C-alpha cells in the first residue's frame, strides 16, 4: 500500500479543499496549453516546477485511498498550485483577457485551458466508471513509482513522462470525443513533446478524480461561481500566510 506523500498541518474547509482540487485540474490544463504552444522550447523553470508537483500527486491518487483526504495531502504546500489558482480565477473573472502575475508563466487566453479542463472533468467520470481503465491506471502508477529510483526520483524524466503519456492514451485516449489540443504543428511531430502534453493531461485526469471524490460537480461550478471565486481568492491569500 502506498502512503500519502505529504501530511499538512493546516486544514482547509470542505469548499476550499474542493476548489483547490479544481485549481489543480486547471493547472494541468494551463500547462497542456503552454506546452503545446512552446514547441521544443522549455515552458520555463516555474512551468516545470508546477508540472512536477502534478506528476507527484497523480501517482498517489487512487480510488480506494482518497476518501476524506485533503487535496494538500498530495502536495507540499499551497504555492505548488499557484498557477492553477490563477488560471481558474482568470477563467471565471476574465475568460478572454488574463493578467499574469510575477513568477507565474505568462498565458494570453483562458479560453483553451478552460476547454481542456472541462473536457478532463467530463472524461474522468467515464474513465473511472470503467474497471479496466482503473486497473490500467493503478498498474501504471505502481510501475512508475518503482522506476523512479532508477531515474534519481526525477519525476520529469523522459521515460517517466512517456509512461504517463501511454497511460493517458490507454485510458482517456480510448474515449470519444478525444481532447483536441491546439498548438505548434511542428512540435507535435516530436514524440517527447507530445508525451509531455499527454502526461500533463493524465495529471489533470487524476486531479479531476480527486475533485469529484471531494464532492465536485459540473452543476455546482455553473451555479456557484461567486462562492468558488471567493474560495479561490481565500486560498490565494492563504498561501502567503503559511510559513
């Protein structure tokens, strides 16, 4: 049995916990978008940092182990999901005109990341209702966790990303309609690049599962935007208060 990687001193309320899981989904969607646009170029130090945190979390999220869990049980700290909080806030307040802050990778439009995030929330339900797909995910997680020691615990090692990408293809990639990612056409010819995109999508699928298990639903997103925005802003402030 795999133990949760981190234990937090602070405890979020139910709504904040759910909002943070949703923000992590949006972080994955934003990284998918950024990676698709950059081609062979790096998404930057901070982009890699945010992706690494999602990969770590995604390898420990399992159906039988997330009941009554805090989202922060899978992360070191709130700032690990700063990009997701900003992306989610932007999708609610300024859907087509974001204003990135310092130390946050720049992104020009929330439209595509929002569409990826919503597609992941939709796909998660179909993936996790299929026992075969759940088994594939769990077997892949165990395999990758064993492999990490051979790669000096480098969660962004090309082999680790390739395995995550294949897991996504073998599960969510088998369900129609598939997520159509827009970006640099030349970059999509590079397998390492597409692996990175699919790995980011896999992490989003896992965080979407955590969000749903914490009580998240599409209807609550539509009809409780004001509450969701307050929770996001409270979380954004809280990350600067925790030492």
